[in-house]
């Protein structure tokens, strides 16, 4: 049986999802597969400030448009989603994580209807403290899915520990539109002085972009910056520190900056929330990106910085660390709790010959070229193929969407090949 329909269920969409889903829609069209994106809500309270609503150029439905995920009654949400699933009759459904109860309900529905299930996950074992009873429950749930599409190496290792075989896990979920970032960055470099003047940016600066929350470790970054200034201040003028982002810790961070010495305070620029379309302005003019997180599923800003040819300093706790940071080549990794280590790396980056630093940025851009939209589309299609094949083998036959359509006619495993999906 050929795959005819796949559905991706998202709690809500953020800006980076749109380019991925548009590329996937085009790839599916080429191979005769119908792709649908089902969004449960328009936004979540946690990320409401990041909500954008660009035109959707792919098959999409928002079940509770204009509403926050947290405010929708769970039963009402499931009844609405189940109706959509039954109407669309997917062969494979992608669920976003396992923390939301509705994602688990989708999995049970899929089992009853013979539909393949792909788990989308970019969780890592080191994201937070793990407790054995909860990990056991996760393992029991993971055993029910047919395949997984994950961010990268660290997410794959975590699912393997939870019991999902490596051969049923595909990496490449956490990507961006590389070409768009490269193009915008090149345009900005040709007009760099104007971009710097428009934003009041210094000639050289370390850049942080992200949410202002405890896990991003920004209070410690301020301490690190002070130590870095001590290390290089007697040799050369220190670079600035530019911070872009918003979140519940914003006011506390502003107060911390105000309490710093005048020498440090005048070199730190806090811009607050910056629109996604403007982030490339800050990236393309930056000397180095710093991501000091103590916990983080991936860190897409690293993808973005590398696409803009910016060297990176990345916490070992960031999910992307294992895949994107080649030490001494694209940047360096560090312990986010070690103030002196990061301060030394910042000083080393500053002291580096500008030509070497430029080459480091170029190496990063070459590496990240393999983490573009094509990696995402191929990953979706390959994980769908694996899920469909495994569902067939596990049950000895496939009822699947044919049971929804025709009352139970089944197809044998040898009729389930969909190799044509993956080019």
C-alpha cells in the first residue's frame, strides 16, 4: 500500500515552522502524497510574544484559531482533532512530543486504526533532572510509536535509551531556511555600516539572541562578560555584549545590568524583543554568537548564526552542540557553569586574527548548509516510510486508512513499500 496522506499535528506554529512545512508541501506534491498540518491553537501563553501569522502556502487547519493552547478544554480539543483525523484518513501521523495528553490520545487512536505514528522530539537526556519512574512511563509510551524524527544526535541517543531502536530514528528536525539567511546576511554585509548605524551597534560584539528565562543563564553571562573585560582590557578595547530577547526574566536582567559598573554597563546593549525578520541584522554584524544555556532542546539561533558566517560559542548543554559545533573549526563548546572557561574562550575569540575568525565563520556556513530545508523534508518522508513499514511488520498486515475508508480491507506487508517517497 502506498502512502497517500500524512498529517503533522502541532500544538501551535512558530516562525521557523512555516518554511519547513512549505518545503515539505512542495516535496510531497512531487511524489503524490497529501500533507496536512493540524495546529491545535494559534499560540501558547509561554510563547505568545513570538506569535506570527504569515500566509500559509500549505494545507493547514487551526482547530482553535485565535485561542491559547492552555485555555482550550482538553475534551473539546480531542473531539475536534479526532473528527479531523477521521475525515483526513492519514496513513501516517506525526505527533509533537509526548508531554501533552492529546499527543498520547492520537497514538492510541492510530493504533486502533492501523495508522503509523512518528514521534517528533528534540528532548535530550540532560535537558533537566530525570526521574526513573517517569522515564519508565516514557519508555512504555515510546514503545508504542513506529518511528521518530528528532533534532539531532543527542535527541536520538535519548530515545534510544528509552528503548526505540536507532534504525527507526531519523535526525534533521531542527533546521532553518539556510538560503534565506545567507542571502539576507550577504545583503547586510554590503551595507554593514548602515545596518550598524540603524541599530546603534558597535563595530565588534558578542551576541545573545533568545528568550530571557532562567535556563538561558544570562545572569551568569553578565559575570562572564565582566571577567572577559578584565582579561583583555589591558591589551585592547573590549568588544560589546548585545542581548536580544524577551521573557519573564527581562526586568531582573535589566536591573542586574544597571547594578554593574559604568565601564561594563556602557558596553552592554539590551534590545529586548526583536522581530524575527530583524534578527539577521544583528547576526550578520556580530563578531561571535554566545549561547550559555544550562538547558536547551536545540538552539536554532546557532543554525542562524552559522548561516550568517558567525563563529559560535555554545554551551555543552545545548541540544545542537554534538552536531553543529566542531571545536576550533566552527567555534567552541563550554561548561555553562564555568565562568572562567567561557571568559577565556571569549578572550581567545577576541585575540584571534580576523582572517582566522572569518574562516571559522565560513566553515560554520559550510557545515550548516547540510542542515537546510531539504534535510527536513527528507527526514519527514523517510520517517514516514519507516513508520508505515514497521506498522506493517508489527501487525503482519496493514488495516490503516483503508479501514477508515472501506470498513476493514487490509493490505499485505509486501504491498506497503513507499521507497519512491525518498529521493
